[in-house]
């Protein structure tokens, strides 16, 4: 076993690798950018080396600096994590040339599977079924458009050298192909330094099923079962589970054997994932097509760990140090069902726009008896309360993993764990994840990559928390804060006592963009009444503090528990039924304010890729006007109404801050 390794990555995967290394007695070295100087992964390792600026190309993609850091600190091996350099053939070769062990497959295997086009050609020779498409070298736009017409729409354009949904577009019409191709190639160049793409038939109602494989230096290759990763948005995974629901034993064995054969064909060593796109047949079975092989550990590997009871990072370290695989295929046993939810800083209601900002509150579920090893729900995270979600890297805050004896039990535990997750700061997808897990399609395992679109009404039109509930929760928080002050200073009592009659106080809040008036009155006998709005009916109200921001509320006949966190003038309310964000509202400040017409602003910090309209152009509501790049993805800014473009305020390539006005649009 190694004495010291360098982890050439950041965030939760660096923390994850460091945890296993510490358990095995292996010392670790972190690398970090300017933005990550105080990051959690830096503190999780025994040593840390600064390697450059904020942008990945200035730091985490500078592989010579990483190798120099490994040599300077005496590391024997480099673990690449996932993303960044994990599937970079040149980096793997450079590690070996420097006398370092690359904790991953041989560079030849990365080369063979690193290009989706080359991998498909290799699998075609091996007899593995492929989705009809074009996987060749000619990437001229006219030729690719002709290939798309030959294949038949809808088609999928996909970057050959990448993953994570970047550089990928579905195209339904020939007239949209050229723009989609240009967007794919821009993202591919930015993310992978390679704009080569392939085009293939878009499988209607596809399922995304992948097989975890493992090989060693002694010629052994096995698989550790499959994962279903069909629930996706923007071609990026949202929920992953193992085993894949509804997969017959015969099909599971067939796909497992095909994955092992694919790994053996390239002399694979270490952890890898063979991915398939599957479509349902008339008889209810599925047909699986080879999609690609990821020559690294996957983000969703914890669900495989949960059902196998294995530590895949430990296997990586043992295999890389020359040990044989710990188990044979016949010794691999799967038990129960595991689900992983990716908690991200993003706004699902704004087309999953990534969010940035400080994590003012970050609370995870405490119950840990959800698995046979008594270690779930498991939270894999690279951030702590108070840390910043920056625009330089992806938006994932953490992975939340649950396990159950059955899928139904795992689903119930997932909902309980998400309900107990509290994040205040940037927008998150926690409430959205709860709705996805509770949706009819997911609950009944009617899975495909279009699930989120199909369940749109249930996922995006859910009713908000009742005004009485959010108002009552804030009132409970205010009363508890005042009670704490009064205990320290009895002369500061503000209980509204009067010799005759009652007392009333008003709280002006803002909820869902609208004013919310809360009237809290205390009767002569001390009883409280709560009313919402000018004409709201006063309801009996009482609250009891349970500590740590939690309160027991009685509002009329209803009884519930709510957690409330306050930061400045903002409040975050969390209940079993959902969550809400509120803010103090000053009627005088907001009087007469209206939306400024003609302003189009950057929704987050990023870079202007380009403008799609010129000064003087007449545009229609919904028309694309500008493209921004932030957090490794492109984001399109659309016209809010018909108008004429008056002025472009930036140029392509400019960096802009959140809220910066990009262009001016005159209403027509």
C-alpha cells in the first residue's frame, strides 16, 4: 500500500478519497486554487499545495504543476478523482514518466475509450450493439447536417471527448441543427479542449443504465452490478439508484458480461463505468446500446458501495498498488436498494440556473441507522456551513445517499433525509428533489430521461406553503428571540401587556415576491391570535421553542413543527410539507417601485460568450439575445418582451458580475 498520495481534484471527491486514505493509514496531499485556499478538501488532507488561479485552466488543469507538487511532497501516486484530468491520457502518461503511479487505468485504455467515436468503433468490432449514428472524423457542419438527415430526427449531438452533459444537444428539426452544433462545440472546447462531436439517433424514452466494472494488473475484470441514472436535467444526473428497477436477471447478466468484455478489450485496470442507453421493447424487456465508457470513478459510486458493502476507493488504492481484486465475480453480493440525490445550488424554476453565494445555513439529517453498516444516510460534501459556492466550479453542494431493504423503504428514507436537509443562502434543488422522488413516475419506477419534462406539473407547479404557516413560523422565531433577550434583561420585556384591552403588532414580510402582512395580537388574558393580511381572520396561535431554531406551532386547529433560520432581513422556513424564503418588507421603501423595463441583466457571475442580436434589431418575446458561460455550462438570456435592441453593453469574452446589465431593450 502507498505511504502518501496526491489528490488531483477538489470538493467532495477529494474529501471522499482523503477519508478512505486516512482509514488505511495513507497520508494525503491536496492541491488548491486561489478560490479554494480555505476549502474543506484542503483541511481534509495532511498537506496542501497551491497550484494557481481561480479558473480550472489556471489551476486544476495545469497537470505539470500537479506533478511537481506530487514530487516535491514525496507522494508515490496521484488520484485524479473525477472531472478535470481524470480521463486525460497525457496526464496519465506524464505521471508514469515522472515515476508516479496513476490511480486509474492505463493511458492506452483512456485513449481507447476517451473518444466516444473511437470507443463506439471499437465496440462495433466487438459486436456490441450501437445506436445508429455517425462516429467518424469528418466534423464539417455541412457533412454532419447531412448525416443527421440520413439518421432521421430527432438526433443527439454529443462531444466525443467529454461527459457530464456538457457539449450535448438534442435536435428535433433540421433548421435548428447548425446553431445546436455550434453550441455543442463551444461547450466542448471550453470543458475538454476538443470540439469533435458525434451524431446519433435520439432514442425516444431512453433509460440510462451503467455497469460498474473493476480490473486489476493480474488480468482479472469483474462487474459490481448496475446503476440507473435516467432522471436527468440538461443531460446531467439528478437521482441515481442501484439496482436498476425492472431489469430482468437475464438482461442484467447480459449487460454485465458486455461491460466486462468491453473493459477486457482495452486492458482495463481500476474502476470504470460502461454506460448503456436502453429502450423498452413491446414485450416489456429492454434493448441496451453501448453509449460510452467513463474511465474513472463516477459521481454516483456511493450507491454501488451501499448495495455491495464495499469501499471502491479502497479497491482503487489496492489495485493501483499491485494487489489483485479482493473478490471474484461469484463472491460479489448485492443487497437492498440505494438511491443518491445530488443537492445542487441552482434554481429549478429558472431552468436550473446555477446559483452562487455563501452557505449561511447548512444542516444535514442526523439519523444514521439506515443501512446494514449503520452508516446512512450518507452525505458526501466538499463544503461546510459558511463556505462560498463560487462561479468557477460546478454547483453541486453534496450527494445524499440512502439505503433500504426495498426500493419503497429507500424512497421513504430519501424523503425523510431531504426533509431534514436545510440550506440557506443560494437557491437549491432540495424541494425539487423531494417532488421528483414523490412523483408518480419515479415512485412506480416508470423511468426515462424525459421524466422531469413528463412530470412537469407535479414538479414545477406544486402549491407553496400556506401563508399562515410561513407567517406563524416567522412569528415564533421573533417571539423566541425576544424571549431570550427578556430573560437576559427583564426591563426589555415586549410582551404587549396592557392594563386594559389587548395589544397588536404588525410584521411586514415579503413572500414569493409579494408583500405578506402578519398581525400578531395578544389578548388581555395573554392568549395570542395570528392573522395574515389586512382582512385575515385571527386564529388562535401559540409557539414553543424546541432549540436550534426549531419551533412547535399551533395555528388554529393545526399543529406542526418548523425550523426557522434568520440572516439579516431574510428568513428561511423548513417544515415537513416544504420550505419557504421570506424577507422583511418596508412598505415605504417599496412604494412606487416597479420593474425597470428594457433591462436584461446577468443572472450570475460569468463570461459573455456572445450576442445573438445587433443594435437596431427588432426582437420578439422569448427570442435568444445573449449567451453566457458560467459554472462550466452555457446559459441563454431571452427577451422578456417584444422590442428593439438599443445598446450592447459588453463584448464577447468579457467577465460580468451578477446583476450586470448586458444590453438595453426598448419596448415596442
